[in-house]
C-alpha cells in the first residue's frame, strides 16, 4: 500500500476543485452510499468521484492499483473530506495485514510532519490505524484506514487553510458504515482445449507455466485468477496434468499429505470436509492464519490424469457468501473422466526400466519420479534386483540406488537388511555408496 502518489494526486485535484467550484453555501450533511465500494458515509457536499491508477513495482513486475476516491469539499470551512478504497491487482492479495499497516504509516512519516502517535482502531470489527500529520508543515490532515479482507479503505480529513489542530467534528469518521458486499456478475469461462467450464468474474487472467522440475509429479500448471469487483476477494483455479509415473496407494492419504504441503506452518484448519465434483471425490478446507488473520477457502481433487485446486483469499465475511459459494460450486465436468484408475495403476515396471534408458529425457523423468513414486510390497523383488546395478550417482544422497534402498527399507526393513550385504560386497559397488539415509530407516 503506497500513499506517496496518492497524496500528490489529491493535492492537484484539490487545486482544481477550488478554481472551478468557488464558494458555495454550506448545506446539511447527507449520507453518500456506494454499492460497489460497500460503504456509506456522511459528507457536507455530494462528493466528486475520481478514479486514479497508480503503478507500482511488486516483485519486479509493474502492477496497477485502481484507487477509487470520493472528495467532498466544504468550501465554507475550507476542509476536504476524502473517502477512498482500493483492491489489489489481479493475481495479488494482502498476505500480511500488519505489514500493510506499518508500510503505510512509515511512508506518512517520511513525507509529512507527524503530530500524533498512530492508534489502533476498530470499526464494525475491522481493524485500522489512525494518525494525524501536517502537509507541508502547515495543513492539518487526519487519516484513518481499515483493512477489510482484500480491500483497503481510507478516510482523510484535510484542511485547506493553515492549521495545526482539528476543529471540526468527527461526523465524517463516525458515520462510516460498511455494508454487505453485493452479489457480483459472473461470466462462464471455457478454457481453450479443456473440457471443463467454471464461473469467474469479469476481470480475470489465465497463466500457463511449464514445470521443469523432474521431481515434480505435475507436468504443467495452468492458473486462472479472478477478482470480485464488489469486495476485492481473490479467487483462483489451478490445474495441471499429472506426470506419467504419478500414482497413489490411497487417495485419502494423498489428500491429507497434500493439505500439509500447501498450508503454512501457522495455519489452523477450521474445517476439512469431503466434497464431490461431478461425482469425483475431493476435499474442501478452510484455513485461518492467526498471525496475519487471513482466511483461505480451498477445494482440491484429482480427476483422471489431472489435479485441480480452487482457492479464495478472503475476509471472514466472504467465506460462504453467495459469490464464494457460486465460484466454488461452478466448475463442471472437470476432465470428463469419472475415474481414479490412472492414479491407482502401477507404473513401477516402466519406471525401473527407464532408469537404464539411453534417452536422457526418459532417464531424467524416471529418476525424478523416485522422489514421489509410491512403491508397493509387490515391487520389493524388482527393487532388490534393481539395486544390484551400479550408477554414477552412487555417492550422492539423491543417488538412484540410495533412493531405491530407502524404498525397500520403508516397505520391509528386514528385506533391506537381507539384501544390502550382497549389494555392498558386490565388486561393482562403489565403497562410497551413500547409505546412511537407508540405514536410518
């Protein structure tokens, strides 16, 4: 959250308003309501809406923040009342609320003369900060800003006359009301060359990334990002084709391990329920991180040769509102295959054979698959036979034989102890064969 450009743009707009409008008679305050912004507030004069685009560099990439501003100028008392909010650029969300607070306050300290300590405030249960400062060392300004899910609201009272103290009432601040988010419009999206469809918001983007890691069980990743224009909530669908050697012995165990892999160490599991996607079994989970107070709603499943992961980075009030429920229930006919036959089928024979392949790509894929492939007890005989053959990487922790010996030890420790002496004493075995990992199994 950056305020430097935000305040500079306001200064130019204020001068424009003064030159065009001239003095007007003060009227009774009235309520201004914005349905898309999901707020209402009392102002002395009907505000002028002004949208501003601010370009920032995030992780080396230029992104655009669309800031919606509403400026009500009390020309009699020479005070500007400014309401503003912004969501985050498509594909981004506020990961750490406290960092967002501190970055905003620090930029104010660098640009202006701060005359009060920042206070932590709450409004309708939403946390915010309050700070007072002087612009150009002479114009009093008070800022209150709140974080509501993935949307940031700012209230600013700025004096247009030289003053270092606040004299007007706080009606502008006290009257702020956050209203429920309106249900947004959806569109039906059918990704090119895919058999499924889902509902997304009007603003969305698709990203494709090939996976170049041989140890990944996914060949490629497609991601669809979409932002709810009425709340700033960020939704996504990530899907990818499973690698040729991917298998599981128990899909429930895989889902449990998958959840542990995708959640942060500090996440608490609020709910973990079975779900069905066109008859295909999956899981739907809600996570809460108490350190940054972020909620995530995720849904994941395997269908045929594809894996799917839906996610929403949301405020608590959005977890199960109509928009979220619509998105998470909208995907239809993910791959046209109502079967888990592929993931349960054995690929061990092909995998072990390709560890001798002259095709460098096939060899690399087979070796990489050793990091995730789940061998069965019926594979022990083939594994024992395979570890008799030396490899150039025998001295490495990630060496082929080291991984195969570890697999035998996991399936049947007694078999490992029976088989290993013959391997170790074989004249073709390097005396540096890395075996400490297997010996610890």
